[in-house]
C-alpha cells in the first residue's frame, strides 16, 4: 500500500493488481484500504504474490545491472536507448 504521490505508483504498479494506492493526505482512503486488506485474505494473497513478482521482474540487482549494461551498450554503439529492458 502506498500513496499516489511522487514516484510511488511507478514502484507499486497498478492499484488493485500489485498493491493498493490511495491519495496523499486522505486518512479516510487509507483507513478504507487497510480495512479492505484486513477483511479480504484472498486479496492480500493476490496482491502480495503479484507485488513480489513485480519486484523480481523490475527491481533486483540483476535486472538493474542488465538494464545499465544495455544502456551502456546503446551509448557505445550509438543506438537508441532502450525504453525499457525486457530480459524474459
């Protein structure tokens, strides 16, 4: 769970798929999201599994290193920088 402020949505992903996002400075929305998670074990499990998968696909050191290497390669070969790097 995170707020929609700053870069947090880019990390968390789509609300309802990999986490829950609430508006900043909205305690009622935060309370509602917490209650939703407390009341729905299946949702907690699904969001947890999807969130973990998102982290593994995007934020591990290996993925970061491969992305950095791809950018260096693009610069050295004067190619376009990758919009995103997909190593699957």
